[in-house]
C-alpha cells in the first residue's frame, strides 16, 4: 500500500467531509471483556453538534506511541471539559481497544469501520522501515520514559491525526496529520485552538 497522492494528502479537512461519517460508540467493561459497539451507526457531526470536540484519530490502539498521546490528552480532559469541549477518539480496528481505553480514561471511543476519518486525512500509509527513522526512535524513547508500553498487534501503518472541531457549523479550528509514527499534535497548539472555539462570555 503506497501513500495517497500529494494533492489528496494536502487538501484540508472540512466538516463537510466528515460530518456524515458513520461511527459507532464503543463500550469497554474491562481488559478481559470483548469490545462491543453500542447501538447503531450515527453521523460524526453529532459529536460536535452542541459543543466543540477534540477528535483524536488513532493509528493503532495497541501502539505505545498512540497510547502515550491518549494518556496525555486524557490527563488534559478536565481542562477541556472546563471549557465545554468534548474529547473523543476514533479507531479503525477493535483489536487492542480494551487496553487502549485504560490510557484514554477520560475520553469516548468510536469505531470508524470504513476508515473514513483516515481517508479525510489523506489515507496516508507509512512503511515499517520508518521505525528506524531518528525521529521515530526519539518518539519511542519519549513514550518509554513515561512507562507506556504497547504491542505489535493490528494494522499500524495507516497514519492518524487530530482535529479540533468547533461546535455546530463553525468548522475546524486545528488539524494535525501524523507525519511519522508518534508525531503528536502539540498540546500548546491544541489548547490555543480550543480557546478559539469556546464561546466568549457576553459583556
């Protein structure tokens, strides 16, 4: 599987592209309980219909680097919630979600069976040879220093990303596309974008 065209990979994500993507809420009762999807599919736009949302598009639930980012985001969730912003994760496979949910305790997890969010981000694939890139090695050391561990189960070549989406029809305030394994969105950039989508008090 090769990378998509440069044009497709560089086109900005818009709410028009992603609002009708079908998602299913995932329920996780424990690490020994099979992952289940709750209810039927619903349009992704429902996630930010009434409030802004941070949408973490997860490359692979079993990946230590993805779990590290999930943990960092989950730790900041009280700050997001105080501003009225929802934190959600989107996965394209169920494998590993049980353990992943332990790192994403303060976020909701949704299943994107058609990989439509990944398609909106350019459907970018990274070869396993990228594991030897200095930047990826550095990212792996960063996660290891935090005590985050992962496994090699599942499809990890499809790159993810992160979006900060304004409430209703206000659009996307921030877009980050994972360039290499473990290339996380800056928390400062996320918080700055969050501040732009939070309604300002009157007066």
